[in-house]
C-alpha cells in the first residue's frame, strides 16, 4: 500500500487551514453573547445555554465513548475504532458548524452566529457520520473516511433542508435525519467499496476481551440516549422525550434478550445482539419522543424495535451479505436503518392518531409528511452514498488490500507489529498454558519441564 501518512497529513492540515479561514470570515458569537449585549437578552441566552449544556455534554460522551467503544468488538481493530472515531468527531464538529450555518443562512443573513445549540447540532452531524463509519469499519482508510465525512455533511444538510424546511417534518431525536440517513448513506458506500475478501475474513471476528470493551460503548449510549432525543426541545416536550426514551430503551432491552435466546438453537445469548439491538429503542423513539405517545406507546415502540433489530442481526444481515454482497461491519442496518424507518412510521401513526393540528396541517396530513420525509431521506442517502462510494474507490484515496482489512497494524504503531488485542490475547494464552502444566508430585522444576 502507498504511504497514506503523507496524504492524510496533507488533507487534514489543508482542511484545518481552510476551516480557520472560513471561521474568520463567516463565524462569530451570537449577539447575545457579546460584551455589550442587552442585559435582558444576555441573561436569557445564558440561562438557555446553562440548561442545554449538560445535555450537550451527554451527547458529546455518546459520540466519543459510546460510538467509539461500541466499535471495538473487532479483535485487531481497537485502535482504529476508537482513534478514527475521535478524529472524525473533531473534524466534523468544525466542518458541520460551517455547513450547518450556511444552510441556515439560505434566504437571509451572511454571518453564522454560534450558541451552545450550534454545538449540539454539530454533534448531531457527527452522529450521522459515525453511523456511516460503522458500515465501513475496518475496510476503509483514514483518507477515505475523511473524504466521506466531508461529503456526507453536505448531503446531510441537503436532506434536512428538504425534509424540515420544505416538507415540514418533525424529528426531535433524529430517527429520520440522523439514524436512517446515516445508515443508508454508509451502506451505499459499503456496497460500492465491497471486495470479495471482506466476507468471512479471518480478522473480522471478535474475541472475549474486545466484546467486553464494546459493551462499554453500549452502556454509555444506553445511559445518555434520553439526552440525545430530548436535547433539541424544552419544557414539557423535553420531559416527555426523556420519559419516552427511557421506557423504549428498557422495553427494547428486555425484548432483545428474549429474542436472542429464542432464535439460538442452544438457547444462548449472542453478544452482538446485546451490544447493538438493545439500543434500537432509542433510535425508533426519536421521531416521536416529544409527542404524547403515552407510556404504553413508548414500551410498544421499544418492543417492536428490539424484535426488528435482533431478527435483523440473526437472519437479514447474513442474507444480504450472501445475496447482494452488502457487507455491513457493525450492522448499522439493524441498529439504525430499520429502526429509523420504524421510528418514522411510528411518528406518522402517532400524528394521525393525535390528530393535533401543526402549522395549519391536520394530524393525518402531518403524518403523511413524516413518511414523505422518510422516503426522500432514504433516496438522498442511497444516492449520496453511492456517489461518494465511487469517488472513494478511486486509487488515489488508498483503497485497502484484502490483507490490510480489519487490522490496526496498517495505520497504527502496535506492539511487535501486532494489534494490541492480539498481543494481549497471546500473553493470556501463554499464561493459561503455563497453568495447565501439571507439576509432578516431587515438585521439582526439572521434572515439570
């Protein structure tokens, strides 16, 4: 493989210089944060920021620890999972702040004014990119990931502009605009980048220790998901979003454990299901988290998400890999894609049942627009991901060979040329073998040898 260090170094440094220049030209603090701001307005904005900052930090933890450690299940790709997740988070915060701001300026204004909410919205763009990252985990180079993130943020904003501004869809927790879009964008990229050697690759699997690390990510995401769904709203809507999300996650987890054992011929649990499908309730609850779905409705959505996601991991993912060569490293189709569709449909049904008018629309009409936004988002994700995938497939972006897949040693300094996970497991195996040696009755060292 060619020396990717020079390419990635050049891309990142050029991107950083461009961001600094563009921030200087287009970005400033919100007027309420200026030293000479109106005192009443200043106090109101500070109160709003103080109330929002804890939720923003929760979401920040989800991006860095939750998503980062969730992807450490690969036995020889721990550094890449956490490290590239860290890089993409930092880069997308900068880039999406600009792109989000430019799209918000369409029709008026020429300056992007930042508040704490701007940072939260940047993290939502980060989440979208990290979901796509999961689909190509271990099969893409840092150069490819950086280019993918750059383009995806633009497509992400186009989707929001069409779905929210033009269609008027409501999606407080991002079932449609984050999870569904990020999943199918990443899946489209993964399908274009697919090579035969990815299937049943010897380095792709997990080991006992890597699965435990991945569970750290699962638990952090599970704990903080209510903040993700509730962050964009305030007052009673926020409280409903928190309650609904917790109930949906709980129901989803119980259901996942039940379905995982029921579908195993030996009645055993599959750690892949526990790591991932237990979170599908948070995804599916997103689009209707702030609505009056009632507690039983939240449990129903979470239960449906658990069934859908677990069955997806058990049956659908292997089927898609065999039939259409869709390789999905983290199973984002099962955790984010299908539950995102479920969330969109659930929000449409909820609006129709509530029959509460919104912006001059009846509840049934709003429900129809929810489904329309889902359809448009799916189309944009597949089209944008396909175009991005073909661009990333160009040789200039350092495509990995079959031998380089799922291996930290390609991009990271690892102990003795091995990934840290493999090195640790070798040491553990040596220890186990030493303990298995039976010591003779006389206890002599020579006899034992």
